């Protein structure tokens, strides 16, 4: 179990009975883009959102608007746009954070580690040499050098400036 900084939004969501919780991705796209919904880019068929529980600063997810658990349910143009936006996200994260590498991937199904198994999404996690240490392993804590609001502002600004 990992510990994160407390947030009123998280507590409201966690305290709802499971049957009252909607899909966090479907709910986010219905809101105006801001540090509250964490969406930094909207494409035609998918969008990019900061992970509310990041592994590192800049942890992004690319999510199709279509609510589905299966990659095979997405049409070819949606899958193509998803990958193009992943590529764009990597370029933005290189500009903002100067990482030395990336983890990019999907967890399809709860048994594969998907925290939100009913709405497929891709993770883009910037990585640095030596970024894993005893804090996660022994302390069950992740240390993030900046808050989500600052990450949102930096990434959104870089995304808008990117010539793509």
C-alpha cells in the first residue's frame, strides 16, 4: 500500500459506496479542462490525463472516449490516434522533465493489474536512473517532487507549445 498526499476530491470519491462510483475517465471528460479534472489534451477519439495517483511526476494516461475494457473493441482509427497521442506525450514529457527513459503500456484486466479495468487506457511514466529506492520498497511511500497542480500547468503549457 502506498501513501499519497491527502486531497478532498480523493476522499469524496473513496467514501462513495462502490455502486455509486462512476467511471473516473467518463466523468473527467464531461468537465472543463482544469487542474481538477487533470485533462491536458483532447483529441478526436481519445484524451490525455494526468494520473491522480502517479508513480512519478508527469505520469500520464491516454484514454479513448469509448468506454470499453478491450483493445479489440476500439476501431483502427482510435487505436492509431491512441498511439500518436502516446508519442506526443513522450515528446512533451521529454521537454518538461528530461527523463532518461519511459515505461509505456496497458494493463488489460484486473488480474493484469488494471486499477480501472472497465475503461482501457495507456500509461506513460517518465523514468530516471536510480528513481526507485527504499521509500517505495520499505516505506510504502512515493516521493513526488511537485504537486499535481504544478505538473498539470507545466505539461499543459508544453503540450500547447509543441509543434506537432
